[in-house]
C-alpha cells in the first residue's frame, strides 16, 4: 500500500493538520522521514505479548497526542531519535525476528505510517510473526481500515471518557470520540482473540489498555461502563494499569502530581469485575516504577 501522498496534506491522525510534511511538521513534530529511538526485545508488555523471549519493539519518535504525564516523553514530546529509511526499518524487523521476538511491536507509529507500511511490504514474505500496533488510541477510523492487511494485534490505550480531561492532559478534546470509534473498528477487523497452540501467546486480537489516573477513577469507571455497553462480549481483552508515575510536566498539574492510591485502583478493578470485564490483565499496585520505561539510547537503530 502506498500512502506517500498523505505526507503532502497529512490527515494520518484525527487532528488532520493537513500540513505538507515534506516541508514542515504538524502537531506530532515529525517530518516525512522515520525517526526511532529504540528497537529491541521488550519484556514489559502484557504476558501474551512479551511471552518468554520478549516483544520485538520499535519505539518511534514523536506523537499525535500531547500527554503531560508521558513516561516516554523523551521521544514522544522531545522527539529524540535517529532518522532511518524504510529499507533500514525492514531490516530491523527481520533482525528482531531472528533474535527470537514473538512479534513485531510498533509503538506510536501513526505519524510515519506511509514509510512503516513500505517497510512491511518489503519483507512481507519473510516475516512469520504477528505485527502489533501499540498506540495511544487517538486514531482515525479510516486509517485503521487501511491497516487491516498489516496488523494482527491491536494494543490501543483508552485514556479518557471526559473531553475536559483529555483536553487538559493530552490536548485532544475529541479523544474519546476518536478512540471509541477506532477501537470498535479494530475489533471488527480482528474478530475474537486468537492464541497459539499452548494458549499463551496472542496471535490476533485486541487488548484495550487503560491507565488509572490520580483523582480520575470515576472517569475510569465511565469507560468500563462504555466498554460493557458498546463493545461485543468476548471480542477483546482489557488491561488495567496501575503504573502511573508523575513524569514530564505533571508538576504543572497538581491534581495528578502523585501516584494513584490503592483505593483508586481498587475501585476500578472491583467495578470491572462486577461488570464481567474480567477477560484480561491487571497490574500489581507496585508496578508504578520508573524502571518500566526502557532506556532510549538508540539500541538496535542502525
């Protein structure tokens, strides 16, 4: 698939900046050349993604969101990384497969999709492991449809129900509207989750991630009710995260400049169970540690 023309008037994400990225940058801060900060085996995803050998994870620079608490802010907001070509990215994918990766994990790749898809096209006959799309959930439904031939596993965040919260913390008042429709489309494309013969590694499906924020557990509960009411039963997994740690510009937002309490996380987990949303994963409260953020040191980037 060739989406190169989109760079000329970019609408890869719901912001639809319509910037000519051959000559300028949009909200994401990215031009028309892939930039990445790390490509290595990663062991901190959900168990069915990381498995025993790790997920072959590529962390792309830039982001279509502006989350004030981003744990990966060095690459998402400060745009650290190294420019590479589609051919070089394709070779990185093959190297990760040779190293034993259970899958190829694309982290915040939306802003580079034309170039990333070109890389996948170059090696589609040689790649024998699933491709994971690991994103913030702020996606265009039309772009998700275009990705159907390429993506096996969707790993989107579903961050907020409230537009006030999404505007304040991520500069996207339309976050829920966009993410909700995108996730519905992801589920339509994959169908029910599929696993390997041992029932351990996911081969196809959707895992919806939600990280509970300080002072916002009621918003989390609203999201759970939306999932229960709007998404088909048994067609997705849910991953409730307790790992929120104040990062980046959190100090400018006093209400979230702390870790979540056991009470806050417990209320969300209890409601998920009460609603029958128990197909998935939850974290131990002790998961709120900076060590879960990998070093962005250009490891694995040619």
